[in-house]
C-alpha cells in the first residue's frame, strides 16, 4: 500500500498577499488551514467581514498564548472550544486529496461506505489485466491472517490467485470482453484510488477505521497512512486525531 497526499487546501495568492504583511509581524506564523478555519469560525460571530478578520483580529488569536491554560495559541483555544461544542462544520472548509495505491477491492468496498468522501477508482473494465497486457496481470493483497498461518496457507492463496489469472486470460482468449472477464477477479485484486475529503469527514473516517477500532488490518493501515500524510503538512491537527472517537 502506498498513500500519498496530492493536494490540500491553501490560501489564494490574492488573499495571501493581502494578509502576509500582517502575519509577518507576529511571532507565530499560522498554517493556511488555520487561517481558513479561523476565518470560518469567526465569520459566525464577528461583526467584521471574512476578508477583514485576519487583519483585524489575527494578532489577538495567533500571536498570544491560549487563555485556557492549555498548550498553543489563543487560536488553538478557539479551535478546541468550537469543535468541542460540536460546531465541526468549520472543519469542512479544509480538503485533502490522496493517491491510494495497491489496495484490495475488499478495502475499496469498505472505503466507499464513507459516502462523503469522493473517489476516482481504477476501472477493471477499461484497464485490462491479462498476463500479456500492459498491466502484466492483476496484483493482489495477501491478508495478514493468511501470512500468519505460514508457508502452506500463503502458498495456497498464491496458487488460487494464479489459477484466477489463468481463467481471466483464457476468457479473454475466447473473445470475452475485459468488462465481463473481470467478473472472475477476486476481492484481493489490487486497485488504485484518488480520494478527496474534507477534514471533518476524514476525522470521522479515522475514528471508525483506526487501529484498535475493530476495523480490518488493511483499512486500519490506510487510516493511519491518511492521518500521517495530513500531519506532515498540518501538524497542528494532531490533537484532533488523538481525540477522535
């Protein structure tokens, strides 16, 4: 499995140029996601216009310590207060897009139950998986529980996959189109996905699929991978993942 963050929400160049002069005067420089979330939160309660909030209020929140006695800035306190009170719609303004490669179709079926996520999935109709096609045949994921049983179980699994590949190839040779030959491909067959979700949805996904949640190991690994990719660019979100339940 390979999980890679492709893109995430950033400030527009024009808005960034409007506020950068103000931000550069602060001792703490917020991430784009923090600026966007803060603007969304304060839009609900401030008499100032959204385009004015950072310039007029930003220093108060991003350049002073949290007044609740906890770590971070006053902006962090505001984020904790708002999300803790259930006003999590403000997290929906942050979006993340991932490349998810080499996962099983079984995982895909579980993943698509999270209906507020958006998916583009490698097609078994238009991508051909014959041994002599560009794909070189279908890849597959061996479940960890099979590996744990040792060589005999793993060898049996591999033999079944090889037999399915032969059946797929034979159907194609007999003139069955790939869109129908794919019917014999297993849940273990790998696929690639481009997935986009807003932060609120991704936190909900993580809470339901993280290690220790009772989810299958493969999708729990994906949940961890998504979390780690987000924290590479927005480390300030670590408490949100730690407190997800």
